[in-house]
C-alpha cells in the first residue's frame, strides 16, 4: 500500500509542478503582450511627443524593455 501512496504523491507533485509551469509561461506571455502593446503605442507617437518623453524612436524598445 505504501508504494501506491508514494506513486499518488509523486503524481500530485508532478501535476502541481506542471500547473506552476503553465502559470509561469502564461505570466511571461502576458508580460510580453503588454510590452509589445506599449512599444507599439509609443512608436505611433509623433517625434514631438517622444522628445517630450526624452526618448527617440530608435530608443523606444530599449527603454520599454529596460535594456
């Protein structure tokens, strides 16, 4: 009986680990989606607006991503 309990425990841990993996990937995809939306929004702005923000068009992605 203890072998069965060990197998059930291992399956539970594997399922929990897989669930955590899915949540982590989902969070990363969500962050990337939001980052791309901000980059797209900023690239749609005119040069005057970007200058007011203190960035140039070529700096937008670097600034948003924090590179």
